[in-house]
């Protein structure tokens, strides 16, 4: 059961999000059960990289429009996503994971990105740059649920995909910890800047778009790697 927060507004968003995007997507179930080949995981990883590589740009776009009081909170999140103080960026950590799948950096960067994935990820970045900042901030509420998901992924690697090394799993270990902090940052921002129904709706739209993005990605990857023969 997903934990609740001290915010009625955020709890309502999380509840609505669970109805919109249940966590038992068929592709995820297959993955967690250890039923995917290395080739299937490679295709997933290449498409996920396109998403992860967009996050620093998206977060920078949100930062540029945030109220001054919220910037110090967001800078911590952006620094971890983009890499700072000698720490690798999250996209680079993902590439390290891909190397355990037998992919080179160029394989990942130049790999085929399915059209639905590219369209939705590009729209996500575009929205952060050109629409109300609350949409981009609200989208990141998904990070509140990431630590629990990462624990399931790590368990699957340990039980079913033994070729994923400790170094390769570091992306997932890092997100299990970092996104717990990020989730709290997002919740603080949502609470502090949702003074009326118009602002709340902007946060809601951003959150729902992010959930829809994840569903489109999984639907597309499932079709291309499992259903399409």
C-alpha cells in the first residue's frame, strides 16, 4: 500500500493517480517475474534512456520559472539529476546499467527510440519550457512512489537477472534513496503554491501527464518487445 502524506491535496492526487495508472502493467509484471530476455531488456533500456536523458533539461526549465523561495529546494533535485561535485548524472548511471546488458554508450545514445516514446517525452520537455511551472513541478510527484518501485526492480535483478552487477544496479539504488528526498521536495512545493483551485489544477494536469507518459512508454515497449513477433 502506498504511503500517505500529511497533505490532503497531495493524498488526493496520489489516489487519483492510482486510478489513472495502476502499478500492475503487464510489461512490468513480466519483467518482475524474470521472463524477459536480455535483448528485450536492451530495447527497454534504450527507450528509457531517452526519457532519463530529458530530465535534467526538464528540471532546468522548471527551475528557470520557479518562485524564488522554491528554487533552493529544486536546485538540489536538479544537481542530482544532472550530476555535480564529481557525481555522475542519472543519465550516465543509466548508461552504466545498460553496459551490464551488453550495450555500449553509443548503442544507447544512437539506439532506436519508438515513436510514441519520443513524442511523449518531447512533449513533456516542451511543456516544462513553455507552460505554467506548476505543471512541470506537479509531474515530478511521481518521484514520491519511486523508492518502492526501485526496491521491486532490485529484487528482480537479484533473483532473475544475475548479470546485472552491483555497479549496474547503482542507478536503482541511487533512486531508491534520492527520490525519497525528491518526493518530499515536490510535496513541499505543491503545498506551498496551491493557494487556489486554478493552481491545484495545474499541478494535477502535470502529474496526470507524467502518469500518461509512463503508460505510453510501457504500452509501446510491451508491444515492440513482447507482442510484436
